[in-house]
């Protein structure tokens, strides 16, 4: 029998319902809690501490004290801890995937994929921990030598979203710990259980008390975010989430000129040229649009198809998506789970209705799924999309595919760039010269060519414009948690 509830966990202590501060499982100072629900059934999963600013300050204090010793560990010691944490994740992948599916809604297959994606950051940063090289710089002064080395910044606050509750923790925290920083994690209120299970395993791997701390909150998120951004003991804030909240946090951080990484909203163009292979285009679109039920920051949001291939692409895509089963992530054969919260269904319906009002033609789906308590919406395809529609400006964050038509390469580039944000983009073409031209012209941080996936631990992940700054993963990821120090030596006799 496939597991369907938290009572099916093989390792029961992976389910934790308290915050984690200085190596201890603790309630909120106020003793208040908030409920975590399964978005597929609205079943109650757990009650979790509603922590506030004073709890966050305690976590920061613990991380600050821990930093005095943790900063002196060698890269190799930290690499070993990260590898142990990685191995523990692999050992408990089934339990971790179950917790993730139950609180986020994604299918068990996708949840296992996320655990593997998450561990890839631990492995990657284990390697990077020992490679934080400095430089020897030729000096213009014959009596001087200059060299640089890198030092950890200090306490890093890692604010993770609900769409990838494990991978976004390891992508941030893996880099921070590899660099020698200590950490305070703030998981999303919708999905704290996955982060708490990660704290169990990181602690078991041997990370010392105070180097990892988890502050849980739902309603007090603004107050906790403010504390983490304004507390002077925090030297780095990494946030993944909306552009709106990113701007607020950046404002808080400005007071102490605090270093930040911001991975904010996207509105990814997905451009299919006439010369594309139709199967490649359809499969890439399914991945780019439907992964995590359309709830990724890099999800294809504006699907632009050149006129010559438009109707054929719409037809093949419609057959492909129409055959995908929607349901509870733990059920056999399900390819698309629920959305993670109720507001998401309403937002998707607003986008669909707005498109219809402006002449959009729904050729698949178009409505919530009736007869279920969960946050389900039918996978939807809309033809005849136009610029004035809501989806052009806002991420839909749902399995809703809006098909825009274009004629020329130049037109596609202009439409794609007519946007305030620039995280990911995708192009489908068999023309090598065109792929170079378009990749160079798109105002985004990452472009997938003939594929719908941008995620890899070794890839620097991040955007331009209002999608934020900084990169996570890749050789750049660890640098976000390091400061360069230079040493100038007088060698005159
Ligand atoms: C995100 O949605 O922010 C992350 C997606 C990914 O890493 O693939």
C-alpha cells in the first residue's frame, strides 16, 4: 500500500511540531500555534508554533554565538557534515517525500524529485566548501605584495518559499554552512514540516547547536521577517518569494546595508519558433508549465508560438495535457496535484475569466474541480491570448496555459522583454544561430533552450530586473555568503 498519511512515516521523529533553536525543540514564547493543512483534502496535519520577533531574536542570538566557533571549522570539516546530511536525506527519501506531498500537494514522484534536487545542493556545496580560493595580486608597488582571502559573513537568515520547501532550504543553507556562516531558517507557514524534518537530519549529521535554527510562523511572518532583516547580528538575508515582499525586505535591510540575495517573481516567456520540433516543444512546455502544478518561480507564464505552428502546437499540447490525471499527490498515476492554498484557485480563475472577457478561447479545462475539498483546478489551455490580459503582467501560478501568437523573431523578443521582471525564459528552435541571438536578447537570468527545466545545483539560479539579484547554486552560490578580505604586505628591507 502506498503511504497516504503522516502515520505511515517509517521514521516517526521526522515529524516535528516545534521550532528549533540552539539545538532544542521549542514552542513559541507566546505558546500560540497555527495549523498546517493538506491542500488536497484540507485534513489537519499538525499545529506548529506561531513564533514572533522575540523568538526570532533568540534564534539569531544562538546563531551569533555559534558563529564564534563554527567560523573556525575548516572547509573539509564542513564538507563532511554536508555529505552526512546529504546521505541522511537519501536514506529517508520516502518519508521526506511523504511529508512534502502532504503539506504542499505535489505528487509523490515530484516530491522524491525535490528531495534529490535538494540533496544535490548539499553535495555541490560540500565540494565548494573547500574551494573558496583567494588571489595573489601583482602589485604596482615593488615593495608591496597583495593577496585576498574569503571569510564567512556571519549569521545568515534564510527565508524559504512553500513551492520547494526542502530544496530552497538546502540551496540557501547548504551554501551558507559551506561558507562557514551559521543560519536561521524561516520556512513558509504553509509548509514548515519539511524544513523541520531537515533540521532533524542536519542536527543528526553533526551540525553544532546554534548553527541551524528554525523559526516557524504564519500570521506573524511580517514581524519575523522585519526582525531578521533589521537585527544587527544578522549579516546576510536570502529570500525567495514575491517581488512585493522582496521589496519590503530590501527596505528593512537597507538600514544596516545588509547583504541580500533575492530570488523574486518571474513571468517567464516560453517561445516556440516555426522551426521547432513539435514533440520537443510540447514536452518542454509540459515541464516548464506543469511542474509543481504550475507553481514555480520560473514557470512558463507567457507561451508564445509562431503563427505557422500555432494551431498544431495547441492541438498536440491539448491532447498531451488532457491525458494527465489530476488528484491527490499520494494517489497512483496522478500527474498534477492541487494548488497549495485557496487563494491560488481564485487567482487562476480570475486570469481565466479575464482572458475570456478579452477574447480568449478556452480549449481545455477552465474551471475548478468540483466534488473535492482540496484546492484543485482543471489544467487549462487558452488560445488567442493578447497583451491586455492579466496573465501578460502577472504570474498565474497554476496549470493554466495561455497561448500567444507572434510572427517574427523581433516581435517575440520585444513581447518577452516588455515586462518588469526577468527570471527565466525558454526558447524552442532547431536553428542554432537563432538560439544564440534570442538567448542574448532576452532580459532574464536563465534561458532553457529546447528544454523546460532550468534547475541544477551547478547552475547559477537567479534573475535580473525586478526578479532580484544574487545567484543561488553554481560557483556563485557560496560567494553570496563570503566577504573578500585583502592583505597588503610591506616587503621592503
Ligand atoms: C523556484 O520556483 O523558486 C525554484 C524553482 C527551481 O529551483 O527549479
